[in-house]
C-alpha cells in the first residue's frame, strides 16, 4: 500500500495539477462541418481561468492560470486517439504576433514510453485541466504583455508544429498579463 501511495505522489509531483473529466453526449450536439478547426467531427477547445476559476483572458502578473483543454467527438461513431507515449496533451504560450514560444508545459516533464490510447465515445468529450503559476523555464515570471495560448492533443496525426491548424489543436487564445 505504501508503494502505491509513493507512486501516486511521484505522479502528482511529476505531472503537476491536472484533472480529467468525461461528458457523454454534451447536449446531443450533432457534427457541424462549418465549425473552425473541427472538420465537423473532432473539436479541440482551450479556455483559460483565473485563480478564482472564472473564465477570462486577463490576468494579473503572478496570478495562476488554469488551462482547460476539451476534446469533443461530434461524430455518431466512437473515435480513438493513439499516442506514442504517455503524454496526452501539451500547452504552449507564445509572444503575440510571433512564433516565439515563451513556455511549454511538458518542457520539464518525462513521460513513460508506452503506447497510449484515448477513447472518445460517440458525441462525448473529455476535459483536461492543468494549472500554471506563470513561471518560465528560466525561473522568471511571465511579464506583462499580450500572449497567445494553445492546447493540443499530441496524438498520432498531430503535425508537431504548435502553430499549424489541426483538429487536435485548439484555436489560438489571446490573453493579456498586466
């Protein structure tokens, strides 16, 4: 039992705050071929939340940001995403108007090298949440300014370019830090 507690503790420390939830038939929403980035079948959405849990795109410098990444299978058929390792998602912060990556969630994380699958039932979604304290890889705080955020399911079929349009990637979300 103590080994299990140790493994769980290591996983929490390694991966940080995250959670997943599953929603079956979210509102019975049928596929919409006109939805941006979705190809009508799979939709990836990113929302940002402040320290109180309110959805926002305006943050105070040093305030934690919660990223909610939702994958929605709008098809009447189940869908399976395949991953080359245990990493399911990635989050990026870019300087607005550039390709300059300011922060990448998985930059300091190691993932077990095991093939992983994520199954989406028909007309259902999965939500993953990750908290970030705004500290960059060099130990400094993200300064005041305008930024872009993107969440991505890093499954097979994702191109590897964090700015390329892909149904596995959310639209870019503009946010400001003041």
